C-alpha cells in the first residue's frame, strides 16, 4: 500500500497529481504576433470569404507540402469527406472501417452511399486487402480507408486491388499530415485523400480541411462543388455546396503549417519520453511508429492487456482521469455500435473481431504543445504507481 497521503492516488482519495487538466492532442497555437499580422492583412484587404488570397495560398502551399498536384481547402475534414464522396458520382456500397471517428462513416451517409463495415488488423489498427476483399459484392463501388494514427492503411496493395476490381479508393487522412508510407507521402494515395485542420490535429486551422488529388478532372469537380458561386466553375457537377474555407481559417492553417516540423519534433520528444517511461511494463504496450515511415507523433496510443497487467483499460482510465490526466478511448465503442449503424448486416460485432479487440484495449495519452517532457515523465511514474496499487484500484466500486 502507498505510504503517505501525499502520494496516495487521487482515485483512492489523494489530491490529483496535476492541478490543470492535460489533454490528448492539445491545440498547437502559433505566436500571437504572427496571428495579429495575418489578421491585420485580412482587415486591410477586407476580403474574408470566396477564395481570397490566403485560401489560394493555402491550396498551393499544402499541395507543395504533400507533394500532390492539387489541394482543395474546405470548411473542415468532415465536409471534405462528404464533398469527396458525393463528387465521386457513384451509387452503392462503400467499404469502410468501423475503427474510426464517426465522421468518416457519416460522410458516406450524407453522400447517399451505403457504408459496409470492414474489420481492421489488430496489429496495424488499419484495414488491409485481407479485411476488404471478402466484403466486395455486386453493389460495391468504393473503399474509404483510414490511416489510423497516420500509419498508412495498406495503400500500395489497396491501389492495385481497387484498380483490378474497378473500385474507387479514397482515404480519410485526417491523422496523416506529415506522414508517409513506403517513402510516399500520405495524401498521394488512391483517387484522393482528405485531411483535417481541426484544433486537435497537428496543423490547426481553427477548423478546416483539405482534399488532395493527382486527378485533374476530379480536382476540377471538387473545386466546382465546394462553392455555390457560378464564377467558381471548372467542371460539370450534378450538385454544388458551400464547403468554402474562410480567409481567417486559411490564415491560421498557413501559420500552423510553418510550424509543422517544429511541432512534429516536439511531439517526437514527448513520444520518446513516453517510450522510455513505460518500457518494460508487462501488459502495457506503446504503439510504435515504423522507422522507415515518417509520422507526426500526434497520437500516443497504448494497448492494455488486462490479463497481463492485472488492471483493465477502463479502470486505468478512471485512475488517470482522477489525476487530471485526460486520456481518450478512440474509437470506443466503434462506429458499428452507434444507433444509426448497429442494424447493418456488416455491423455485427462478431464480424469485426479486430475492431472489438482494439476498442476494449486502446487508450490515448496526453500530448501536444501544452504537455512538456516533464509532464510526460510524471505521467509515466503515475502509471507505474497505479499499476503497483492495482489491487486497491481494481477493488473500488
Ligand atoms: C478529426 C477527424 C475527422 C473529422 O475532421 P474535422 O475537421 O473535425 O471535421 C475525420 N476522421 C478522422 C479520422 C479524424 O481524426
């Protein structure tokens, strides 16, 4: 048992380790003087919407950063996914993982497409040809992959598979800014990929998103569909939308893009501190990023093996939350268990064993600009103390 009251765990009645809450993916903010200068420019131009100079600059800059011919900025990642799914101009079923943010699947529903859930490999957390292939049927028109935690979702093999079957392949790359797979940047795979500039992502546009593609014709349709404004017409589309990004969002995203590398390096330092601090704990494994692939280290993901650790994932979460270490269980309970989708034939939990397994085991730990390496070291010591006291922690009501 723990000795003094000072080191008693908060869940056992002690004071929280941290006075302020530490969150997963804390917001990255550029220095205020740069924000002020950018917004003075917007005020001076009095140009706020409808593809102003900053949105155009962002489209060009992001295309260059990712290394693709076209980048089409939009209001947010979800709208980007909706717009892309609708602009593919197909009807039928789309194979999509359930181990994802709900918006991935909801975008298909908005586009009038029918999601079919596929399982993920519990080692990679991603779909693969093996999990997709058995689900292809006469109504299948596309595959919407997700690069979970920025790790490429079998893109090389799925490109070949999709081409052979005549299916469209698109990706939710919302986690993937600055990431690569087999030497190729995330953003250049399939027909198109969609990124998010949400405040929790490594590039923060105060909301915002971007679609990248090498397909000139698809890019023209996306640029047309993103605006209801007739002057923005590059191709024939059957329906248009208002998915335009504002100048204010573009200003934020451009400033944040300048800091991408520095934020990536800082994330890496926190990740390395977690790796050192959690080494050698049986039953608690830190998800690793491949040495050959670039990653942005925006997510620190652990897997809890209850039998080996002697403590369940949810009880570990409760103990950490009590200390103001605000962890997340993405993507618990899995999109297939949401009311809107649970009735689908593909949503049967026994058909998604890899997804169910991960939803029971994964936890994301705090990182981002407001979390220092010192915080990380303290969090790791705290996790060790919780594990030392697991019997007392497990015993509470
Ligand atoms: C953040 C996220 C989205 C949604 O992006 P928004 O810009 O918040 O709409 C979609 N899919 C995944 C995997 C995400 O992480």
